C-alpha cells in the first residue's frame, strides 16, 4: 500500500488522542467533557491536522484542509471559546 506512510499519521494521531482522552476522563472527568473549552480546542487542533493530511492525499496543500476544518468548525457552532479570548486571539 503506497499511501500507508501518509495514512498512518492521521490514524496514529487519532488513536493517541482517544487514548489520552480516556486517561483524562479517568483522572479529571469534569475537564474532559466534549462541551468544555479545552476539549473544543483539542478537537479543533486534531481535526485540522487530520483534515490537512487527508486533503494532501489529493495533491492539494494541506493548509486548505486545515482552513476548511476551521470554517466548518466555526459554522457548526463549536468555535465558541468563552473565557479564553486572549488565547483565541493569540492562536489567530
């Protein structure tokens, strides 16, 4: 399979994220709920990385996939980071 080196990166990133989320849920369940600001930031980062890699499989720049993920994330209503306005401005 010639695309395995490209596909293995988002796959391993997703598996690592799920395992860390499971560990975090066992230790600090109040912070690992999907509606918390910290988890939404992590979903934004992980989703952008994975969508960037998937778009790069088509020969397009991976930044297009990351931008698409950010626009989609904001339009479905998950881009609300109340309480972290300074961090949001820094990330932009």
